[in-house]
């Protein structure tokens, strides 16, 4: 290590009471430098930056014209529900008809939503069933945005759990 460091640094590191930090590869850096003159390193001279030649001015080949105004952005507006529809009712388009176990079901699609199935409730008589491409008004059966379900008639209001227990008398015994 003595051959790597300057002789006065080696002398300082070998004196008593020198605090030294040992770094990787055996390099030693003293925490306290020797008292006395400070040895400055040689000045670093940076190479002169090459001057870049100036670019010639750009000549216009045609007179400047004003750019046309940007087109108006389309507004994204949700269509308002028809005033005759209740909040539970929705307008859907019939996409496909199928029969499962003797019952008629339809694949339908509400505007802006994925396709769902119309298979619940009491359907109209067979002669009044919709055709593919018809738009009809039905009721929502669930609120799942990925797999919507629809029904023909208004869903029956089910009493809440608390209302059911209030109607039934307590029969005693353990719960």
C-alpha cells in the first residue's frame, strides 16, 4: 500500500492516533489530514470546446398562412332516458333469439353496455315476442356491468330482512 500513496500520506497514516477509513481494494483515506501546509492538486485544464459554425438563416419558400382553427371536440353526453321510462326500465336492442328448455330467451344490448340476456319474468304471448333488431323496453334484473340480466316484468319488491323478522312472531327456543 505504501507504493500507492504519497510518502507524506504514508508517514501520516503510520503516526499514532490517525483515524483511517478502509475502503475496498485496500485504499485508505484519513479522517484528519496532517497539520500544516495543504498540498493542492494540479489545475485541471479542460479541452477547449470546438466552436460550432452558425447555421445559415432559413429562407421562406412560401408566405406564411394562418392555420385553420382546430375542429370542435365532440361532446360526450349520455342520452337522457325517455320521460316515460321509470328508473328500473331500460331500452335494449334484440340481438339474438334462442330457446333453452322450452323457454324463449333473447340476447339484448343496452346502448353503451355489453350484451346481456333477457330471460327472466313473464314474457309476452308468442305472437307478441320481439324480432331481431327491435328495440324494446324491459327491466333490469341485476346491476352487474359485465354481465347484465334483464326481465320482462317489473321485479317484485322483496321485503328487507328486518321487515321479515318484524312480521313473524318469535316462536321461542334457541336461535
